[in-house]
C-alpha cells in the first residue's frame, strides 16, 4: 500500500513520523488500517480529507523507522529537482512469492485499472507508476510469476488474453477494491 498510494514522512507539526495512505476507496483504507493494527499494534488512526480522496494516518516513529529499513523512502514522485527518490520494492518481497502476490494485489488495487484495448478488443491491466526503478521492479515481479508485460512511460501494462487471465488467476485485485 505504501509504495503505491502511501507515504512515510516526518510531520513537523507533530514532531514525529507519519505513515499515511491516501485513496478514494474506503474499503482499501479500512484494509490498511486493519493491517497496521495486525502488524504493528497501531489502532489510533487520524483521517484527513484531501480533494476527492481520504488519507488515513498513523503517527509512530518506531513503526516508520522499522518500515524504512525495507525501503529508504516511500515517496515515488520526483523531487522538485527532477530526481527520483530511491524507492524500492524490498528484496524480502521480490524473492518470496508468498509475499510478492499480496504486495502486487495491494499495489494494483491502489494504482491499477482494467481497460479495453480498442486495437485488439481485448482487456488489458495497467498499473500507474512514474518512478522508473519501481516500474522496472513491478515488471520483473510480474515476469517472475510468468505474466508477460511491458513497461511504458506511465507504468506497466499486461496485455493479451492469456496474460490478463494469468493476472486474474495468480494475483487479481483485492476484493476491497
């Protein structure tokens, strides 16, 4: 969740770290809330309305520092300097299919979509991702599950009936989405 629609940052006003997920789908926010409770014992979220989405926030230095051991940042957009931050999918996830599938489910549920390809009249699955390293890792993760895909400037695309079926069988979107 955090590498797609989430972030971890130091909140100057509260003088502690904020772990945040912003999404339009209430059920995905609830799923994230449940995971934060289950994994870290955090059960004190705050909510913030932002444009047409809602952010769920947890404030915990201990949990933020623990999560940053796996990825140095959860920021995936360019810095004002034009440089991308060093966001990565943790090796512990990439090398373990039992962790990789739920990771991809969450990522695709937050930033993915199913579209009709007008050229072929077949459906395709796309996931938005502007971060070049993250795009490459998402593509490699799908390939490791034998799901053919291609990288675009805006993300990763799974095309072709057989590949979309493999995505549906092996990964799929979370029920909450």
